[in-house]
């Protein structure tokens, strides 16, 4: 682990993440998750307003 906080995810999701992190050549699940989250955050940080951020999160299915 990279030394930050821990998060909990469902076991079936973890198994899927593990599978794809290995297929993509990441050294660990943590590395894959961190990289994926960094990409998503970077995209959201490029938004001009809170409404635009909410629209993007809705489009991604994170909020309804």
C-alpha cells in the first residue's frame, strides 16, 4: 500500500479490479486504483463550475 487511508469496496468489485490491474500490467491493485482515481480527479478539476462537476459525476453514474 502507498501509506494513505484505507477504503472498503465490495469483494466482487475488488476481484474485478484485481483482474484488470493484472491484465493492464500494474504492480498492484493499489497502483491501479490510485492511477484510475487520479485520472478521474484530473478530469473533474478541469471543470469550470460546481454544476459542470455534478453533471460529469451524474454522467459517470456516481451521483443521481
